[in-house]
C-alpha cells in the first residue's frame, strides 16, 4: 500500500439551496447542472478547497436512448473537474470511512493498520477565499488483538452505538461486535465474537432502521445477525445461494424499508432476498466474474427504498424497486434468470461521470444526490425522485471531483457533506 492509499479526502458541496427541504424540489425550482456549476440562477457556484471556482459545465441534451441519462462530452466533463486534497490518517492500507456525524464534525475511519480513528473535522474557514483547515485525528484505538491478525471489514451502526469488525487471525475468520461511546465514538467494553467463517469477511453493514448486522464472506455465506435483546431463537441466519450465485459474496445492501436484502456475488450475480423469509425474490447475472477479495464493490439503496444503485461499470446503473418486485411476482421462485421479462431490461445508466469502472455508490440523506466513485475520481449526480413525473434517465451529472488518492468509500452527512 502506498501513502496515497491511506488517506481521506473531504469536500463540501454547494447545493444547499436545492436540498433545503426533504421534499423533492419542483422542476422549475431546480437549475440545470450547468447553472449549478456556473452560478447562473439562484444557486451559488461551488468552490474547490482553495476557493477557485470550477469552469462551467455544459449540460448535455436528453436526446438519444430513453433509459440513459444525458452525458457531457469528455472535454466538458474535464472542465468541471476539481482536485480535492487528502489527509493521511492511517499508517498503512486503504482508509475506509465508517461514519460521519449529522453535523459533519465527528468522523470514524479504519485503515490497514487495524486501528479505528476518530477525526475532528474542523469548520470551514469563514473567508471563502481561504483554505479550510484539514481534518485532525483526535484519537485511535487498535481493533485487532494480535500482531498477526488483520482487519478485513468494519461497520458502524447509524446511531454510532455499535461497531462490527471482520478479522483474520491464526485461529480463523470471524466477526466481532462491541459498543461505542455515544459522544466520542471510542470502543467500550470487550468485543464479542458473533460469527465464524472459513474465508475472510468481505463486507459488514448495519441495517439503517433495525438491529441487524449483515455479513458477506468470501466463502459464499451471506448472513444476518440480530442483536435484539429479546431474540428467542438463533441470532444468526444464513441465506441460501441460488444456482447463479456462485463464489464469494462481494457486498450487500439492506433495503431501508426493511423488506429486502440485495447482494452481489463473485460469479457476477445480483440476488435480492426477502429479508424476513430468507427466500430469493430476484436474481440476475449483471457483472463479469471477479476474483474474490481483489475488487471492491458497494451497491446502495436510495434512502426511500425506491431504487437500487449498481456500480461495477463505467456507467452506474439504477433499477427501480417496483421493477424488481414486478419481476419477482411474475415468475416462479425456482426459475432461472434470463427467462421471460427482466427488470434489467429497464435499467437506467448514468454515463459520462467516469472513465473507468465504478466501485462504490452512496446516496445523500435526502436521496436527491448520488455519489459514485472509481479510480479516476468521484462523480455527483442530481437524480429526480423515483416516483416523480421525470424518469430516472433525466438525472444530471452535477460535478466531477478528482482526488490525489484513489477513493474506496463514500459516506454522506445530510445532503451537503461527503467524506471520501
């Protein structure tokens, strides 16, 4: 790992007027992407950390394929690039952001050094022309118990009360859960072993509204652990793989509405499960086969549960929940994917933001902005409501940010701050 891999970048987005309310703004009130970047209309132009305004970006026309979002030409997208500097936080390995407080001040991250770091994110400089102070690491706590152990995954619950870690040691592979201090985010008490696997744990994710922890492992197991105090039966549930879901589990995503669990497998399959019953509701081969543990991938449900963002290619794809549910209702549970109507015939592709394959996606709290990352930077998309009058294909590329380090994670605080 190079020093650039063990870094964190942070930028403020200048779209607060658009996100002032939780309700989606009317089309007449939303300026185009070019207006947001150039300062036309009522929206102030965003600034880079050094105070330099990016060059205006020309909005592309909506002509062409009906299910493809308009994409600017490469030269136009490059004009909107803004380089974001990063701050080293860990001694080695990639830096993964786990939590960013609602006020944007407290940030928790883990690195290849096996430490959890608490970061005091200073306020922006009051003078718009001044450079904002860099984030400062307030403390760090070692999470692995032995020098031979390695941290393979980590997750912090939405309420910042619980920490889950996936660890590899001489005794095997497991998932540990411990409490966190409500104010500082420091680990409290001894961690508890809640699950064991035969290969490394690839991703952990807490449910946004339920006391559930999702676990994805390279041995192909997709499991959910329940930390409710009144559980009468086993706390751990394993989900059955379908015939198309081979290899390790690359990532998972809980539906915010509580009904579905989506998972991506190394075989290239996307499988959507019924979270309560544990049965496969929909499955489809969507990505090329991948080598387990080599390529990062993180899919994301929109906060209202209406659509699912699927990175993995240079164009990020969106699929509506109603299309997935309609597909599941129209087929027998055991039918092989690819027969009959497919929700993925109605995929919406967001193109023009990346030159290379995307690895992660994250929605802002209000669901109006989608951030996507690849090795060439972070793209910000203004996406219309899934149930609104505009189709998802009307999404606009709002900004492209280039970083001095390769992004591996995206975490939002509200609709205006994102940590990378």
